[in-house]
C-alpha cells in the first residue's frame, strides 16, 4: 500500500538543492527483527545523514580525519631545527561535509557500520521520490542496501566512528500513523513521519540472517533537518502498548516525544482514535511539560537502569510517561556536528525500554482516565553537544 502523498512530500524536504545546503539532513528507520534460526529478537537502525553537503560536494570530508598542515617551507624550518618550528600548527581542522549511511544493532551487542560519500554520489529523484547512495537505496516504501568494513579499514580510519562488519538489507515499510507536525523553527525541523510504521523483509548482519515480520517489527521513522542538532537531545517513542485497563494490545496506538526545542519537548501520539499533538513551536501557554533522564537511585530495584520521564498537560489532557532501560542494553555513539572543530553529539540510546503511560482527560475539576498502558520496546535516547578533542 502506498504511503500518504502529503507525508512523502514532507519527507522530501531537505533533499532539494542539496549543493546549496549546510547543516544536517537526517532520515532514520528503527525496527525489530527476528533471528532466523534462534527466534531471538534484535533491534536495528538504518539511517541516512547529510552533513554540510554544500561545503565539499565532490569529496567527503570527515572532521576527525587527521590532516597535516605543514607546507614545504615549514618543513625546512623543522629540518633546520629553527625556533619557528615550535610554533607550527601540525594539523588542519575542517568542517565535515559528507553523506553517510549507517546501519546498527542496539542491545547487548551494540555496534554500527558506516559508509561515507560525497553529495556528488547521491542521486535524488523527485517523482516518485528516490534516493540512491552508493549501494544503498531509499524510496517512498522501500529501503535496501549493503555496507561492509574490514578490520584494517576501521583501524586505518578511526574517523569513521564505527566498527568492522557486514550488513545487507531489503525491507518494505508502511507508515500507519504519520505526523507532519513535530517542530518547525527558524533553524530546525523535526517530525515523526512514521510514529507507527510496519516493516517487512530480511537483513543480514555479521553473517546472521534476520526476518522482519510486519506484526512484530514495532517500526518507527522520523526526519530531522537543521543547521545543527539541539544542544540537548531527548527522545522516547513506542508503538508496543498494552492496556492495563482492558488487557488488550493497542494496535493503533503510538507516541513520540522529541526535544529539546525552545526549552520544551514535543509530544505526538494516537491512542485508539485519540490524536494528541503538542508541539514545541506553539505558544508557551498551549501546554506545560517537564522531562528528565536520570540514573535510578543506588540500592533501588532499578539501580542498573536509566529512567526517562515526561509529564505534559494542557487544557484538555494530562499525560505521564515513565520508561526504564537497562544500562547494559544502551549504545553510546558520537555524531559529528556541522559546525566543525570536532564537536559532537554524544548520544546514549536504547531500543528496549519498558514502562507505562497514563493518559487523562480533564473534565471540569476532575480527571478522567482514558488509558493506562504498559510500554515495551521503547526507543530511549539522551544526548548533549560536546567539544571535540583537537
């Protein structure tokens, strides 16, 4: 089934005139797959990211790649042992400029594989929308690709910020619940185009074949376009909800929380027909929210877990979310920031969060509980910008 035309048109944003663009263009897919022989479930992500494509459209530039900054004249000073040699800058620091495809597993065996390309190597078609980067392909309902890195490549290129390995995938996806709202500011745009997405297909990751079943894929996809990432990154989402009231799986329910934007987070969700959109680009009086990500207290039942919490309320609804994720299931990775100077987004993420969500509707001076549900397989992320080592 074809995905919504309006949603696809929003997904296209950021791909027009890429040679004139600086900043970030990020499109990611998250899903669960089942190991073919053992039946064990694993969580994966596949993502495309363009960073400052206009700066170096013909050659990818990675900010962490060592670059010697010594001219022939400088070299003569060094060989002569003059005092001027002590004042030389031996390394040039550049702003990154590349298009990358990353595929990764998140859990006890977390790792990611990365391929880097120039904007010149990215082929974009508008109608129907298609994106081809090397051996990787993205379109309106299908993603496929292949990424391979050897141990020697990774050792020679630590700037790749990834591990050695091999992955190949061929996946269809359907956007069951889409939002084109999320956050729209002067310098950034975010929306969960697949707050509830269904994935089907297969993938190979480090020699093991995984089957992606639509009913158990618990898929999610979103888009982020901006001059930079937020200084603090906060995200939780899930489409695996079970009602504590009825005991039934909530097949048509999902939600996504994203920030920080304007010192707030956006909340978007559907709960069996109730759609809620509280976006951080709306007026301050539209809703209030508090959120946090903390280590559970030592000695508590959840001491080896991180705790994500969100409380949002407006004139109509009160929403409380609490999610926990085992520290051993978290993956820590670095994303280069487009401003350069080796600044990074230091991101912690887990795809196996569990917890609960409570949804109330205000009725005069009382609260009517609409839903109280268990959450499983939640995507949990927290990150912050950090200065890189120069």
